[in-house]
DNA sequence: GCATTAGTTGACTGGTCGGACAAATACAAA
DNA sequence: TTTGTATTTGTCCGACCAGTCAACTAATGC
C-alpha cells in the first residue's frame, strides 16, 4: 500500500482506489473513506465535488497504476504476443490470489466491478470505465497484432478479437469471484488462444 | 409484467426480480420495493426475514422464469448444439435490446450483476448466484455434447468449455452494458464457436 | 509586516436506510 | 360463536447517508 505520504489529495485517491475495489461504490461511505484516509470530511469536499467525482478520479488513478505495474512490463517485453497474453493471465491470477489469501476475498476486476455497478447510475463513471476498458483492449490488440506478424494466429480483425479476449477475461473473473474459486479464471488460456485465432 | 394478482408473497417476489435487475441490490430500498408492490413494510417482513433473504429468493424465482422462458424452449429444440447456442445469443440480445429501447438502459445479466455486487457481502446470495450460473453452464454443456455427437466440434472436456462459453457471454454482456452498445454482445458468435471447439 | 489564499476542522443538516413492533383485521377450524 | 392463526397496517427507531458551512490555521506572495 505504501501510502505515499505526499498530500491529502493523493492519499484520498489512494484510499479510494483500494476501498472501492474491496467494498464497491455503494458499499463505501464517504465517512469510512475519510476515516481510513485519516482526513475530516470537510477536506474531502475541498478536493472533490462529490463522491461520484472522487470515484471517477479513482478509476483513472487505478488505471495509471495498473498500466505501469502490470500492462507496461508485460506488453513492453520482446516476447511473442500469445506469450504476453499468457503472462497477463498469470499476473492477474497472482494478484487475485494474493487478495484471496490475505483477505479471503476474490475481488475481481476493479474496473469491471465499478462498471457493472455504476454504468446505469452515473454517466461520468460509466465513461471512465469505458475508457479504461478501451485501453485494456488496446494492449491486447497490440499483442494479437504481434502474434499475427509472427504467424502464430491467422490474419483477421484484431480489434474485434481483442474485445472478445477481454470479454473472456472479465467473464472468467466474474465466475471466479462468484465461486470464490481462482481456477475458473486460471484456466482460460486455451480459450484465449482459440478466440485469438477465431 | 402481468403482476400475477395471486398473493402478496408472489407479488413481492415479482417486483423484486424486476427492481433488482434494474436498480441492483444496494440501489433498491425496501421502501421503494414495497411502494412498487403496493404493500406496507410490515408485510414485507412477515414474508421475508431480511432484504438479503428476499434477494436470494428473487434469484431463484428469476431463474425459474428465465429457464422456462428462454432456456427450455431453445435447448429443448431438435436443432444442433451450435445452432442452439446461436439462438441463445439472439434471444439474449433481443431481451437486452428491448430494455435498451424501452428504458434506455442496457441492464446486462441479472444474475451476473447480483453476483458481482454481493459475492463478498452476503453468502446466501453468492451461493444462489453460483447455483444459477451452474444451471446456465449445464444447458450450454448439453448443447456442446450434442454438437460433439454431431461431429460439429472435436471431443474434449465439454464441462470446461461450457464454463468458458458462459464466461464469454457474461464478459460480453458487461462490455455492452458499460459501452451502452448491444453490438459488443451481439458479435460474440464466432468466438463462441472458437471456444466451443477449443 | 500584512493580505490572500489553500487547506483543515468539527459540528451540523435533512433525508433515507433496514428493521421492529403492537395493534388491528381477516380467515380458519371447532 | 369462540379460539387460534395468518396477514396487514401505521408508526416508530437508531444508525447512517452524502453533503454543507463557518470558523480556524498554515503557507504563500508582496
């Protein structure tokens, strides 16, 4: 967690990222958020216009963190595209497994969770999640492109394939969460390969 | 909606099924639920021990309805397994499209929504969703079995394939919901075929 | 020094939440 | 008709909700 002692604004954002992931939007109260961040509520509303405003900002912050901690290292490597996708599966499984071990909770995708919860409730949050989904797909599409160039998969509409690989990720994460069983996510590699070549 | 004038218990359950789908668990208050069902709150707590208790019962009720309105007709037909899966895609798209047209909301999967929202909050609800997920997979697996017997797909672990076809459904529904774009679900047929044969 | 601003505090609001409950009523069986 | 039970009603509750606000303090620029 590390807490990044710098600044109330940043600490608030940081706390929000963790709390929204663990407790969802509607399950997180501004009071609790402030308590965990060691801040009084007045300060909260000095930096953010509303709870929804913070959530939208937290989505962007979470993606910035995820991108540099997960996506950039994997997709910036010189491995083949399909190998990169398999490493992504392993890395996500590792993260989910860590949460399951430390807190007993399979949290699933922080973006997917908020997206499903808020898509029909708050337009700004919906758009933030949609943007982050698109960035996920961009990375996957680039990997498919690379795999195509290496003749690992046949040519075709890589953008569409990437979307469906991502759908497989999200769906499997949901199933694993509902079943509290990491195996349901862990075992998608073969299907990812199939969709990538479809 | 039809309202099935029979009995307070049933009307409550019916209202819950619709309201939980449209507004989620935490977004639905007992007060509003009672108002829409034309019932006083005391009656609510005569039939259900808690809001979570009603939700769990509503999940079962919703599945009973979905099974007979969607799954039984499609998977009871004498079509081939793969054709059945394509008909399921069309039918789900039709239902989601109807909601989008009438209420402007892409609601997604009523079971997946509740599962993601409540898996780490209420154990009874988590289990109810898990059971319903399994029933979905049973139907898909039977279709794959049938497709295997027809030599439409190669032999293999149909149970695992069914889970991943289902994951693809759930993930694509989520993406369509977040993007408010039915096309993201509608276009999964090719990937479903690929996963079915993986 | 002095003024301006940025940040912080704690007390407060009106509203809603899930749930409790006693009293009233409807409906059975005897 | 009486007794017991199932259902319904309206009222009430303490907890919590997101958000407000005026007062206070710390930092900054001149």
